[in-house]
C-alpha cells in the first residue's frame, strides 16, 4: 500500500456553481509545494486511478513519485481527483457524471486555483504568484478529459497529454477486443457501441454506476514485464471507482478528436513505446489548432509510464518542454 509522503497540504475546492446537481460538489487535490514555484502543474489521473498515481510511495521501491520529482525541479504540483473519483464528490445521479460535468468541474477548479495563486493563499505558500503559468497534465482517460476541458473552457496555459489516443479506441479495444465503431455511423449507433465497449471493460462492476474496474486482466498492457511485482501490487491497491459514463464518452468514436482539433495552446504528447496506439506519431495530426505540438515516445514503457523503469526520462522531458514554453508579459501562455 502506498502513502503520500511528499504531500504538504490538501486542497478542497467547491465547484457546485458550475454543475447541474442539487447538492454540493467539490474537487479534492494534494499540494506538493516547492520554495519558489516556476509553474503550476495540475495533474489528473486516468481511468481506475485516483491522484495517488502522481505520488506513489512504495516501501522498498523509491523514486515512483512524479510529484516529488517535479517539485524538486521547481514546480507546484496539484494532484487532483476528478469529479466522481477518489476524494472528490460523487453526485447521486452518477450517469450525469460524464465529460460535460467532469470538465466543467475541472475548469472551475483550475480557475479557483489561479485565484488562490494570485491572492497568495496560505495553502499554496502564502506568497502571491500573479500570472504563474498553469499547465494541465493528464494520463490516459485523464488526458482525454484534459483535452475536453481545455477545448471547452481554455483554462490552461499549456497541456501535457500522456497515453491517450483519439484514433483507435483506448482501453476496451485493447483489453477486451471489442470492435471499433464506424465514425460515420449515426450518433445513436456510435453511442450504443461505446456503451457495449464500456460495459465489457467494466464487467460485473457496470451496474454500480461508479464502478471499480478490475486491474488484473489489464496488467499486460498497463505494465512491461520488468516492473517489479511489489510495484504492480502497490498500483493495484490504489484502484478506485470511476463513473461509468466517463468511459462511454471516451470510447465514443470520433468524439474526443473533435475537441483535440480545437486546442490552440502548446501541447505535449507522451506515450510509451508499448502503449495503446500502435504508431504514436499519428496522434500529432489530431491537434490541428495548435502550432506547437511536441511528441515524446518513452522507451521500454507500457501504458502506465509512471511505473516504467525509464519513467524519469519522461518526467525530465516534460520539465524541458515546460521550461521552453514562451512566457508572455503576464505569464499567460493562452493564445
């Protein structure tokens, strides 16, 4: 079991005003604060994961915390749980917790974090940081949600998207071999197909609405064979429930690609060389609205890059990319 050793504070942000639910809703995050932040990284986990993905503390196996690594490079890291995931709110009407509501909650969280940074909130260090760049970082389904959030709300200055493909449908296709929907099929057929793919992936957990997807059957594409068994076990121990509708949206043929084309900020794309897309280089073509797209393929890595033996190469590449981003006078990288 992991613990969160580099967490210095917890942050809970009320996002109720942006949501259609008749109940209070919040987003929970862990704060990893350096002495003099150069930028803020707001990190979102992928399906079946909570924010622990970004700060794994495994006894006998040090060095698996993205948050610690990036904090040491001068980044304020906020590892957040999506709406409906982990310590964030789980609205009673779980099937309304999909990309629309989850992205609205995420955008509200980001904008409130910006306000806290500008004010010099005590939980974020106390020193005002007006104009500090805010970068959205997402893994897998969390990367897809980061794309949707940025396309709809333009709340980030730049985005780093890890392990999500807009082409061949992620997760269900790889894990259970479901047939991919025809992008030209009518909307009802495409949604029915996505529901069946998500149902196959969830298995018996489908009826729970907030379902716990089994990790065991997916080890083969989540991890390379050299990942220590103790690390895989620690990873499995952190599995959490996710709203099933988010998987349906992610698996809907052609849906996420429409959002990718609307991103006009700097984009970093990261994949393992044994990741979901057979040719990661093809993913660049989806981001036609951005004039700054960086691709990095991590050697000897499967889908869960933070557990690969080569993980720090990716983390250091993200650091170099972030340091190369253009700074405007007010620090706002958004176009």
